[in-house]
């Protein structure tokens, strides 16, 4: 015979059609938690500096025009 029979091919397809078992997520390593925490702190500090300390968003002059009371 040259190759697998129809019955053998059908058995293989049925075996492969079973969904794989669910992967269990392992808890993050302490090093990963520390790196994420440092990144969040730096991002937060950069945001606070951009809003309050940098000249990029600073308003230096306001002029109002309109009817006087």
C-alpha cells in the first residue's frame, strides 16, 4: 500500500479535532512585578511633572475682552 487508508486518516482527524488542554497561567515572578511597579511609578511621575512642573502646559498670560459692568 502506498499510504494510510481512509479509516486511518479519519482516526487521525478525530484525534486532532480535540481542543488542546487549557494552559494554566503561572503567577508572575517577583522580578516582573518589580519592573512593572518601577515603570508605573516613572510613568506617573513623568505625567505629574508634565502637568505641573514643565513649561509645556504652563499658562503665563490670560487676556479677557468683553462688555464692562
